[in-house]
């Protein structure tokens, strides 16, 4: 799918990175990586190895202790393997933050509920004229240009290794993510 290559807007990533201090980008390309030092491309196939072990190898003397978080904006055409990897990593002590289409009617979301700590639904903002803006993310395409017309809402799934299965649901205005 074409949108499997879409990149998270830097403002959104940077906002979340302030909170989580990501140590790796688990589903990247050399062109769209958001964590400069540790990122995994399709060629490195991050679904084929234990994320916790790999991160501990990359940061053996980290001041994060056992509280690492990784970023994952996976291919939207098949999120289930990524959800499974997030759940496995969470049980092994690694935090995972994912950006996915907000669709609570699918099997991968039901699976995510087994461990997800937070579901942050992205909502629109009140505009000056009294109307509301869309809460949909403006992704960046493979050529580095904004994608117009995103027709699906997104949410952020947080897999906190210290709050497994908490399932706290919050709503965040899109403008808060773009600060």
C-alpha cells in the first residue's frame, strides 16, 4: 500500500519524543527514520528479532535503566504482527508507542487490548468560527511532501511495561500533538 511508506510529521514525533525519549524507530526507512541512531528498515526486518534484546545491546550503559521506549509507525496494511511484537516487548520490559489508524472494530485492536496501557484518540480542534477541524494527521509521503486528504483518523497506542493492560483512553486535540 502507498500509505505504508507515509512518515509521521516531525512535530507529532517530536512532541511524543519529549515525553518518551525514544531510543529506536522500529519501522523505518533510511529516508523516513525519526530516531537517527537506532532504526530498523525493511531490510533489517525488526519483526524477526527480540526488540528488548536489540535495544539492550544498543544501549548497554543507558541512563534510562529498564525504562526504554521505542517508536513504531508500522505499515497500516497489516498491523497485527507489529501489535504482537509490541505485546511481546512490553512483557519483556520495553515500552512501545505506536501510531495507527483508529479502528476499534478490527482483530488487531482487540489483540492490542490484552496489554495496551493507553489509547490516545486524536480529535479535532475548535476553530475561531465555531466549527471543528479534522483530527486526522497530515502525513508526509515518500518524497517528503505533505499528503493531502487523509481519510482515516489515527490514535496512539502506548504499551507501558509497568501498566500492562490498563487500557486508559484519553482524547488529545490534534493541535496539542503539533506543538
